[in-house]
C-alpha cells in the first residue's frame, strides 16, 4: 500500500504571499496525483489532477508540479478565500488514497 | 445542474447494517466512475470504495473489505454502499463523488454527504 505524507501540517501565511505545499508518496505514482481544497462545512473541491492539470474553473494562481514520489501545490498569491485545508490523493491500482492534509491559515 | 444527493445515513448500533444511496443528476451517469469517501468528525478524507462506469473494476480500502459492498444501477442513475458489521470507527460523513471519467479515481463532483453514526 502506497502512503502519502503531506507537509507541513499547518502553514501560516498572509494574503498575497506564496504558499508551497508538499506531498510525498512512499513509492512512485507516476503522475497519478490530485489536489483538493476543503473549507469548513463544505465538500472538497478538485483543484489539480494528473499532477499538473488544473480542473475546470480553477484560478491560474493554483499550480501543481512533480512526478514519481514528490509533488507540490503552489498558490502564487494567497487570496482570502484560499485559507482552507488541502489534501493530495493518489491513484494506486483501483484505490484513491488521500494524504492527511495541510491547513493553510491566516498569519 | 450537476448534482449528487446522498441518503440513508443515521444512528446505528455496532454490528448492524446500513445502506447508503446516492442519486445523480445533470450528467450521463453511466459514463463515469463513482466513489464513496468518508470523513470522521474533525479528521481528514478517507477513500472508501469506488467502481468504474461499467462496474468492471471495484476497489475498497482495507478496513472495509469483506464488510462493505459498492454497487451502481446505471438505469436509475444511482450509487449504493451496503455496510455490514458496522464498527465505531465507521462513524463519519460519507460523501458520494464522481470520477473525472470512466476509470478515474480523481473526483470532480461531490455530494453534501450523509452522516453515519455507529454507537450503542
């Protein structure tokens, strides 16, 4: 079973700053990785799929990079609505394991 | 409007069973993989189970194998999760979610969830 580890657990930043979130897989997952945003009381929202492809309607300030075992979600300039929890997810055979999440909070 | 609506959650005693349903609308249901994801109170997301558009491929997280069964009825645009031998640690909000395509585990449409509480 492939395990995803997200870091840091919490990121404290100010609006306008750049956010860099990491997701590391215990084995290579090629480019089969996605990123989601979840706000309190809401269902998650798909941001990035296949490591680098923005989902429909996602602003250009969100970008994904990486392949193999190391992946990054970058938010180029934080907007007030971007403060939330972010999860990565891999595809492993026919399983869709999630990481434990990174909380991006206002500093 | 694209929509997923879950139902069937509730309070159930340990060892009992529950069947969740998910009604889909606004898209061609039989073109897409479908999944269940759960979130325990205050915790992260856990992928529970999923199946491809034609049910050829089905998967489960290890903790529910042998206890939960996922199925779909493409004629009724519906997804189901039969949950047996429920345990305290199955307590969670259960989301129904749509895959990006017929064999995808990446989820681009989510319901609001149905709460399952397992307690005596």
